[in-house]
C-alpha cells in the first residue's frame, strides 16, 4: 500500500496549526574587519536575588533575538577583539529583571552553542559573535557562522524550550535584520547607516525599511493516505498574495496565484514539489517555502 509523506513549513511566531492525523511534518527552505569591540557583562546574579520576582519576569518576557548580521564587512566598523568582521547576533531583555543566560542555547541550521554564565541586564542588549571561533571571555563567540544566503537562528532557554527564532533571509554585505520596536514581532531590513548593534533599533521609517511578509505555511484538513486531498496555503500577513509552482521552480509574480485549496491526487507515483512565496505592496516579499508530497512504500 502507498502512503504519503507530507512536509509542512510555517513561521516561528505563528500559533500551532495541525490539521491531519497522518501528516508527517518537516521543513525544506529555499528561500563578513579598526573598529569597535563588544564586551559581555561579567556580573553574576546575586545569590539573594528574589527568585519569585525573577521567575515572574522571565515567565512572560522571554529573551529575544533582536538584530543580526550575516555578511559583516570591515567597512561596517563592527569588529571583534581579533579585528575580524564576524557575523553577529544581538539579544534583548525586555523584562525588568536581570537574567542569567547560563545554559541557554543559540543554534543555526547545523550547530548549537551553549551560553556560559553571563548576565543580560534589564532592558539591555548583548552581542554574540557568530564567528565559528567557539570561545568565551570578554566576548562571546559561537561555534557557527550565519549563512548570508539565509538560515534560521533559534534561541532556547536553559530548559531547552524554544523561546525565539529568526527565520533566515538573504542578507547583502553590511545589511542587518532587526525588530522594531525592540523585542517585537516585526522584522525590518537595515542598511549600513542604520543598523544598531548593542543598542535600540532605529525606526524603520528612518531607513525606509520595508516590513517583511510572513512566510506561507501549508496544511491540509482532509489528508489521508493514498487519497486525493486539498492543500491550503496561508500567511499571517493580512492583505498578502501567495504565488506558487508545482514543478519545483521558484515562484514569482508570474507564477500561479493561490486562490483556492490545491487538489493533490492520491495516486501519484513520484514526488510533487510545491513552492510558494507571498507578496504585498510596499513590503519585502517572503521567503520561499517548499513542500514535497512523496509516496512511501509500506
């Protein structure tokens, strides 16, 4: 008998949507030195810190990925202590309490890096160099670099729970992506005159930075092995239009426009590759999401 492997992608800050008992979910995404050094705060959390106050703060105000750069050049002036123009990630603490990051984990698509005992102050920022140098000291250096072609960067707390994720996008030299307001859900593109490592992000209006359309996510409400089913494509960005292809090519504004659920036949003998991208006027288009529907012998 034939079954189908249904691979699904959606945004990090979206509410979970699971529609089918038999759906198996996976993701395929088609979608750098004199200067300033940044030192980490070496204070420790005091032993007599009111634990109930700290717990209350962290409970509803998680540490955020606030800005990052994947193609840092010497001309940016942002250099690490070795004089290298390393990629960097900025974290932000929106809470009213200092937070220890000991045991927190930051990851790219292949590697994970665990934070040492380091404090991020209330309403404060912290720079981590994504340099692949894998060391701690006056600066924090991860064991990976950020791909300028776009890859997800994930932050987990000491319990291993994912608390934030940047969904990777292509970044040109000395471009960054940052949240506005700090710690918010809207990401904007900043150029060399407007990126702000280790400080509050600029208003996007000052940079004429377009907001980014949320990536589409695909789902099915009537999926069942070996039967035809309807594939839905949605995005959280109101007013955005979705374009897709069924032949594995990258979609653009000349591709098929999504209007109604796509009927996928249950009798296919080879994989069907569906790619989708969302657009909105005066916004930066989303990344491409790729979904494969493949027959699996059982």
